[in-house]
C-alpha cells in the first residue's frame, strides 16, 4: 500500500474519541486485550491482522476474509470458524449487540411451533 497524501486530513482528538466511542473497542479493557492477544498466538496471523481483528471485532467469515490477506489460501474453513469463536468469545460486543442478539433469540423462539 502506498500513501498518496499523508496530510490530506487532520483529526482532532475529539473527532477520534467520537469515532471510537461508536465502535466495539470502546468496551475493551487492558485485561481483555491481553487475553485476546494471548489467544491469538495459536493463529498464524500478522500483527496488523491481529490488530484489525481487535479493533473491528468481526462477527462473520466474510469480515474475516476482508481483514486477513489471502485468507482463502492461508486459512481453512475450520480455522476461520475457530478464529471467529476466539474473537466473539473474548472481545465484548457491547450492550447494543447483546440486546439485538437477545431480541433475535426471542423472535426465533416465538416462530418455533409448539
């Protein structure tokens, strides 16, 4: 990747905090980050890929494929599922995602015939 214009936009700390407060990483703590990085040692990923997983908290295989370069050649489906399990089990989703999950679980329960 080549940087075309390093100074095309400047961000203030306020704008950065505002953006971060809308992402899943706002619920992370140093302990969670340490646990995540320890769990990621078994996955053969670059430091940059691990950082992107930590920052973005992917929840689908497609998101993993967008983050991990050449994932089709480097990872099997089982490895992708294991990676997703590691990400979703360690990194907090945040109250909105948990509430959305609970709402969809209730909706699925209501759809099932008795």
